[in-house]
C-alpha cells in the first residue's frame, strides 16, 4: 500500500519537471485569440445590419444618413457611425448580450452601398452608387484593418505576393464565419504593375459560391443517367475591381497592400417580415428593452 502511494507521489513530482509547451496547446491558444478577432468582426457587422434594416425597408432617413454630398461618384455611399441616433433602436441593442465594443482590439467600419446591379455583377461600368430610395440592391458593408500581430512577417510572402498576408489561423477561422445572407472574407489588395493602381480581390472560403455546370456529352456513352452528366464547380465570388466596394475613399485609405482588411457584406431585404419594422418604429423607444 505504502509503496503505491510513494510511487504516485514520485510520478506527480516528476510531472512538474515536464514544462516544455506542447505545439498543439500553443496552436489552441492562438486559435482562441484569433477567434476573438473574427467573432468581434462578425458580431459588429450583424449588429449594424440589424440596426439599419428598418431604415432601409421603411425608407427612413433618421439622422440624415441618406444625405450625401460628394464630387466623387464612388463616395456616394453612406458611412454609418456606431452612435447613429435612431428614435426606435440603437447599435448596442443589436449586439450580443454582455458584449463590450473595443476599437483598440478591432475597429470595425460600416457603410451602406445602394446599386442598380448586384455587387457581384461583372458589368460594373455603370454600376456606381446611387440613391438608396431608387437603388434596387442595398448592402451593408463592414470592414476592419487586420491587426498587425495577425499579419505574416515572412519575407517570402512579401516577395511572392507583394502585399501583407493574414496568418493562416485567422484565415481559417474567417472561413468558418457564417450567417444567413452575409458573405465574409478579406480584401487582398495589391498594386497593378501596369497602372500602379491598387486593386482588391475578395478572398476567403465563405466567399466561395457553388454552381453546377453541365458536362460535355460523352461520345463513348449514350447513357442519359451517367453520373458524369453534370459536375459541381466551386469558384470565388468575383467582385469587379471597379466596384464601389473597393473604391470609396474611406475604404481605400484604410485597406491597401500594406494593410489587408476583413470584409463582410449583406444585401438588405425589401419586405417587412411579419410587420417587425412597423411595430419597432411605432414603439419609438431607442432603449434596448
């Protein structure tokens, strides 16, 4: 009996000498820290989308957010501050319970873009921002500069891509971010070698869309039920480089080849489902109760 107690005591004592960190434990810690960034971005994007939802559906203009004066056609987008004063709701009411915004951790910016074509439409020649009263497609767009600690410091990456790249752990977590109607990714912006103009692409697994393409007829087989009659292809959402998403002054100032950004966008609905907005606006109560 005493021998077993002595052996157990010795084994516990020896375990204290094994202090070398395990790689999987360190990776798990990094993933937890990175998830704070992604979860914050997702929560704040959804909160602002829900805050402005009824403004769009009911064609309201509280705080004058629709009034835009600019000479730059790409800047005809509405920048929405987090302290926007709406008489029936506020940004904080749409954040998760107990959530505390902290711009020192992640500073998320929001804008509303109204267009006559979908934001993914490849023909962007005449797809400049338009008045939100007449635009057929209205989007909440959120973006935030990726903190420096989550950018690769590998000089090979800079030599290969010519831009800063987010670390894989952050990209992997961003790929898992999802919510109905929202597209999440990050802006991969690089200088065009020909024009020296910075152009952006949307990257990220959740920016991937699925389409089914009919395969070419197989001359060697006339079986109409062949499993090869169609195939599922995956491709990234391709947002034209001339899109207003990339070309508003505020976005270009923050997000560039030296500072990649997290990006999310969501198309606003047009119908007041179950009269939600009608009731909310009628209450005229900006408090969260």
